[in-house]
């Protein structure tokens, strides 16, 4: 098992009722799998804001692992390591 810290920013923090959550995951867990686990086991209230009905990451959510952006293509292939930090950040738009 590995331990991963999730950081929820802006409105995701409000939705989750907190900013930081530590989750235990099996080794070789990809980033998207970890997000699903966070929603399914720890913070179900985050699911509507993070995962679309089609089972994909919702549009407008940026994901960073150890402060490095994760592309949408890498979400299902990039494997997390013990003590990684995953930041979930809603994109900001405006004029």
C-alpha cells in the first residue's frame, strides 16, 4: 500500500469540507484511479464535481502531482508513488 495526500483547492475544498485528505491506495494506482478512490471511499460529495457521468475527469479540473501538471492523456497511465501529493484545482475563468 501507498499513502497519497490529496489537496482540494477553491470550491472543491468547500465541497469536500476540508482541504487535505490522506488516502491509502494499492501500489501501481494511476492518478484517475486514485481520484475515483477518493470519491468512492472518503469524499463522495466530490464525485459530481470531479467525475463526469461518462466516467471521465470533469472539464475544468486541473490535476497536479507533486506540483507538476498531469495531462488528460496521462491520468490513466501515470502511476502514483508513496507520499505523492495530488492537487485538484478547478480552472478559473473570467474577464
